[in-house]
């Protein structure tokens, strides 16, 4: 895929260029404040969670004054180790152990995932064939300011 041509802020009239640089300054400030506040919120959340001695996975509650209840949702992140999953499946198939395969079918879900790079290479006919299978919607734009390589 051909590289997109770079736009130039110099091609904007003075009013639009000033507006762009004002927005960039505001965005940069908001980004810095957002990161600082996210870090502070996470720190405070951790300190408050310490008041829930012996909290277990799921929702834990603490009655506060004025009829309010503070809720702490303790989460445990779990994930599959793909190499171990494949090894166990291969052992189960080789040993004809249907119990392991049934157990895996119960606790592991297989989610189809689009291979975006391959999708972008498809021709119009192939895209039309898969049009009902793949949905596209605008995502959130991302911004960065970088120093160009010389």
C-alpha cells in the first residue's frame, strides 16, 4: 500500500493554523493532566481497597455513613497460555481422552478474529463476498507528535 502524502500546516490560512496550534496545545495539556489523574485515581483506588480486609473475588461491600455503601469489585484476570492449550489438546487427542476435550470446550471459548492486514489485501469481489461477515465502523482517532527522522 502506498504511503499517504504528508499534509503541511503551512498550507493552512493563518486563522486555521492558529486554531490548529491552539487545539494541539489544549490536547497536549489535557493528555498530560489525564495521565496524571489516571495514575492518581489508580493509587487512591488501591489505598481504599486496603480497607476491605479479606476481600474476595467479586463484589465486596462496606456500609458508609448516611446510608451509602462503598463497593469494591475484586477482579482476577485469567488468560489462556496458547502453547499449553495446544499441548494439552494434542495429548488428549493422542490418548483419545474425550473428557479433557469436553472440559476444554466448556471453559475455553474460541473467538473469531479478523486478520486486518489480509483483509486490506482483498479485492472488491472477495470483500463483497464477506460483506455480511465483517462489519466496519469508524474508530477513535489517535494523535501523536513526533520528530521526523532525518
